[in-house]
């Protein structure tokens, strides 16, 4: 018996070793770095205590990135969930071209974010050569500087973010819809319920767990996976209107070599994600 146990431990040891080297150690080291000032090259790290944590609450650039990230997340996540839920409900009725449409909607999720950014950069190109501006010119609407206008840049990113995430959320919702017993809908038909009543009284309650998963995954995606798109399209501009926490983290850590302060930003981002997840779970359980 002991021999079998040793073999089992030996088989799972590589997984735990890799987990410790590439996840646990970097995580603990980044928390350790929050109490130091270090550029990543100096042989010695200067201990600063809680100064990095105090600095983050008085840093106007971080507060601006925090505000932009919250705005982007609050708009993008509900929009993508609502659109994907409606699309999944329509496709679940096995309309013509169901399989093809499902693949088309899911395609943006598997495309490289950098490639997505480049394509959308061309679509929202300023002047008469951009696709959107060319379409607007048909209605005699003057061209817009979508990525360079402080009033339009965030809305442009929201459009890209929703387009990117709808397909993935839709597939998850379709899987959730397939797990709902058809007998519930048959009983509702006997009782004379219409489509809206069946959606509100059967579909939504049965999808509670799926909605929670999609909400959490969409929130994490909005917080962490927006870096590539912002970097390629606006690079945080104009005048910081699209600066996100992840892009500001990159600038502080990689460009300015302030690894201690960058670790604090990363730690705050982690706490935000955990807090949002707990709040979302609590809200859905109460509902």
C-alpha cells in the first residue's frame, strides 16, 4: 500500500513542482515586492514598507486607469451577456443555418487579440478611408476620429470588447439551454404560457449557474484581457481616456522599471477581481 502511495505521489509531483515554480513562487514574490523599491536589475532592493500602498491612492494616473477600467467593465459585461443570451435563445430554436451561425459568432473568440485590434483599427480609421466613416458618408455624416476623439475612444473599445466576447458567452449559454429539461416547457405550454413567460419563469432561473459563470468570466476578461486591444488601437490615449489598469501596470513595471509599485497595482487588480466575484455570487444567490 505504501509503495502504491509513493508511486502516486511521484506521478503527481511534476504537476505540483511546475505549479510552485511558475505560479505559487511568482505570486508570493510579487506580494513580497510590494514592500520594496526595485528596478529589477539592482543587486539590492530598498525596503519602503507601506509607501507603495499609500502612493497608489494618491496617484492620479492610477485613479484615472481605475475609473476607465470600471466604466469599460460596467458597460461591456452586461451588454455582452444580454446580447449573447438573446442570440443563444434564438439559435437554440434550431433556426436555418444554426451550426454555421454558431461557428461564425464564436470565431472572434479564437482570433488573436492583436489581429483583432489591427482589423478594428482599420475599420475605425479616421478620414474617408475607414469602413465606418465610409458607411456614415452615405448618410452625409462627417467622418469621425474614433480612436483619437476623447468622447468616442471608450465607446469604440466597448464595441470591440462586446464583439470579441459575445461568441464565447453565447456557446456557454447554448450549453446551459440544452441542459434544461424540455418537460418544463411542455408543462408551460399546457398551462398556456407565452414565450416571454417561459423565458422569465423557466429559462432564466434554470440558467442561474450559467449566468454566474459567464458574468465572472466576462468580468475577468474585461479586467485582464483588454491589454492587447488597447495597446494596438489607442495605447491608452487620447489624453488617458482609455488607459486601463493592465496598460498602466505595463507602463509602470516594464517601461518605468518600478517593479515594487507595479506589484501593488497587480495586487489591487487581483483584489478587485476577487471582490467582484464574491459580490456577483452573493447577488445571484439572493436573486
